[in-house]
């Protein structure tokens, strides 16, 4: 809830590095919500972990996570706060974004709709501080005014009324606020002169003005003007003063005031034994914590989950401050009802308390932690050189030449000797010199450094090229006999093709529609020469057609032509290659499900074939028998086609996708079913390679890490879940 910041934010732009079992690094601030936590990083990103059932992790899903996941679309955050079941961030441009539960309008976007990704707070700009409470949120602006939104039944919005508001309303009479705090049913602000003011419910004296009278507008807290920080809990409030002491007021049944005495108070009383406090957080329902100038922490109050951090058995609370163990370099601290987190001086984070939803972030599965433990970053797959996406599986080639696969494994397409699905990358044994990969619907092939090919997975039609068929598939790599001098490979739904050093091509497997290109419709279990094809430098297959790019820039296609995907101006199936009309300067090629695309020498792209979902990208759903220009696409460097969608990399290092988007395969976070022109895939930068599968896609970034998006029913995205993702998520190695 309450966010405490002591030092200035670090400069933006440093990329967060993640590796095996490494502590989460680059942390600038932490925020503890109800059963979840968030961290702000020095590259402007935000990560959250724990309970995600209402979208409070902000990654586009309602999936919980034991480790940090990146909040979608946030790349320039300067502050983060976590409430009961929602979170918010301030961006560098002074606007704010919120995500999660929104039943009371606490996201501030003018709706009551929950959101699994950040939404803009309506009409809010020049934000300097923000705090998320239980069901409402407040912000301080650069002009000194304060705004609140969400639940208002107790007057906690401070605008003189009790009505809820799904957009920000001005807090009455506040003109010089420097900080704000939102609790359950009351709120407070620190003014420029150090005076604290509070408003809302006051049954227990939590407004601190010496009365028990609730107030719909701010009232001044008794005791002068030397507050440097104020924090609101459920029914109590605390302030850190300029002299390093802490004062608290309000309800006190569990010792949350820290005075060592029973009974509540409507005026601030000093917490004994606290010296050098620089900030305080009272966001727990019945507990409070402070961080001192020496980097240590003190907590007091209720302790059912070990959230005091002193190592004492859960259930044993303290009415006076106790030292948080294993914490000697804290710079910020944030607490919730059940757990707490701290940011350390080295940019790492530690959490303690309840861990029922993974909110401590140590991947342990332990129900609680009585002392602080390090938040661990996911072990991202690294050193990746290439990725390929099949039907519902994915494979990656490392820079060392090894291969790992994950996702659906019904026919052994992961190559690990089993037919067990894998949610994380699993090494393919016996492959150590791979230079290229290809993934079909349920089979995979690798081109090796010696120019031979090995394949594994489904072999019902002979697509593994072994000279026979294996209807149940082969679960380990098997050499394609007699095939050498290969420079490139591709895999379709049930067939495979290779380009050779002499410019010819060989195909094998499913051939009912002529995708093998040998002039017949007989399935082939051994590599068969593509009739009449010479001068080929690239080859691409998808469902039941194949295309090749010649060294001259011309294109040839063959196989199923019912949708115009061969580009020769007809809808005729061709058993041997035909020329694609009007293409003479292609530099890259892809075959989609029933469509085909090419990048031309000037950086434009053209597509043709089935366009019922907008996969051609010309702004229509009209089928095209000959190539048409993809609208608005300039500077394209590569292109890849899924079943009914297409993606391209651009010279500016962005990725754009278009077409069918039923499971998020376009990657822009939207719910638009058919995207007719290219849109930018979010959260991708400096993309080194890209591949689209049946209904998902993956990208390799320049640092060798991977991100995937789209359908995830078989865990093909590699994030350890089976939740579909409409924006990219990191591929995570199994611990």
C-alpha cells in the first residue's frame, strides 16, 4: 500500500539483467499490496508478483506468480504503489496508470471495470506522488493540490461528499501538498510546511485532530508542523517527524501505535525507542513499520504471518518496536496486512510475512517467512540465437549450437525422448552444432554445422525424412539420410523442405496438395527434388504450400492454391513451382497458413492469399491472388507468417503484427479480433530474430533473451503458465 521513498530515483535506462537464481536487481522502490507485491526498477519498468486473480500483477492475465512478472506497457515509471487489490504507477511524463480491481472506481479511468493491464487515470497530469489505499487512490500534483478517486462512502476522497468517483476529484482546501496517503476509510497529506491534514472516518481518532468526528474535508493533525512523512492504515495513522521520531494515533487493539500501552488516542503520541526514522508505513491493518537512517527497520503491532520480521513465531505480536532481522541496508519499506518488503541499498529487495500467494517472491512455496528473504528474479532463457514456433510448441537455438524446446509434446516434437509436455525449455539431447531450426505443426528439425539435418516429432506422413513413416512419432533427433549440403530448412504442417548449396531444393512429407513440388500428390518419406527449381536461396512452408526466394529476388510457390496463396493470379493448386506475379526484388519470404508475404528491397512488404482475418495487412478482408502492399509498413527487415496472422521486424527495432488476434497473437494487448493493418507489439526492443507459430509468436532480443505471446494452452510461451498472453512475456527456465 503506502509507498516510502528515501532517496532520489536512479537514472532511467539501465537494463535489468536476470540469470539463474539471481536476486531481483535494479530495484528503486517496492510496494506491498494485499497478497501481492510490486517493484519499480531503474529502467522505468515495474514488476509484480503474488496474487493475480483480479489482474493486480498487470501482465494481462489473472494468473498468480511466485516470482516477478513485468507489468505490461510500463517503461518510464518513476513511482509505484500497491493497494488492496490494485496498483498504480506514475510515469515520467507526470501521468498515472493503474491496474487490477476497480469495483469502486479506484483505477480512475472512469469505469468500474477491472483491468489486467495498466489504464490511464483520467485527466490526471503533473503527478509527483501517488498512494493506493484499500478501495481508493490519492495523488499529489506539482501545483500542490491533491486528487482522490474510488470509494468515498466515509469521506475519504476529501471533496466534501460521500459519493464514489471513478475519476479524480480535488481534495478540498489542499494547495501545497508534498505527499499523500490513502488507507481504508481515511486519507492524509503532508503540506509544504510540515503540517499534516487528514479526512474521512474518525471513529477511533485516526484523523488526529483530537476529536472523534469524521470529516468530509481535511482537518489539521494536532501537534505542529514538522512531519516529513505520513502513512494511513485501516484505523490508525503514523507520521515520521523531522527530528527522527515517529508519532501515531487512532485505533490500537494490537499495539499498532507502538506505544506499549492499550487504548486508542485521537492525538499523536510518540513511539518510544525509535530514533533516526526517515519514513514510516502504517498500511497494515494492525501493524506499522519504519526504516531508520542506519538502514535498519523496526516494526510493531499484529504478527499473525510473521510480518514483523523479527523471527518470532507468527501470532506473537508486539506493542512496541522490534528490530527486523537480516535488514541492515534498507532504503525503503512497504507493508500490507500480511507481509512487508524492503528495498536495499544495492538495488535488491527483501520480503517477509505471508507467502500464501507467492507475495514474498522467493519461489519457495513456503506459507510464510518470519524474517526477510531475497526476492528472486525469474531465470530467463539466455544466449538464444534463433527461435521457431510450431503448432503449440516452441524451440530455441543457442549461440553454442544447442537446442531447447517446450510446450506440446504429444508426438515427441520437443525431442527430449518423452511425450511429456514441458512448461519450460528442455534441452534436446544429441544436438550441439545446430545452425538453424524449423518447426512444423508437431515436428521439429535442426540444420547442423556439417550441413546435414536431424528431425524429430510427428512422422505420420514421413515429414521426418527417414525413408519410412512412424505414426506415433520419434521423440529424439533422427538423421535425414542422404541429405547434405543444406543451407536452409523450413517446416510446414506436415512436410519439410531444405535448400541446398547448388540452389536446388528437396521436400518430403505430406503432399496431398503438391507441397513437396515434385509434380505428384504422393506423400514422400525421403527428400525429393522440387521440380524445375534452381537458384533458390531461401525456402518457407506453412500449412500445405511452399515458396522459395531466388537469388535474383524473384519468388516461386507451389502446393495448395485455393486461396490465392501462390500469388500467380489464380486459385489453382500447383504441383510444381510457379512464378509469383510482380515480385522481382524480394529480400525475405514467409509462408503463412493460407497466405504468403515478402519483404522487398526498399523495406516495404507485400502479401497475398487468404485475408479473411486481415493477415495480408492491406486494411481489408479481401482475398488477394496477387501481391498487395502491406499498409503503413516501412523499413521492414524480416517477416514471418502464422496461421492467420503476420509479423515483421523493422529497422527501428520494433515488431509489428496484423491479422487474427483471438488469443493475443498480434501482441499489442488489445482485444480486437481482426487487426487489418500492422500494430506495434508492446514490450519489445532491439529484436534480433522473430518467428510466428500457429497462434503464437516469439522474439529473440539482442541480449539473447526471449519473449513470446499469443496462445499458451500447451505452455508454448515458456513462462511456466498456460495463460494466453496478449503482450510478450519472458521465457523462463525451470528451476
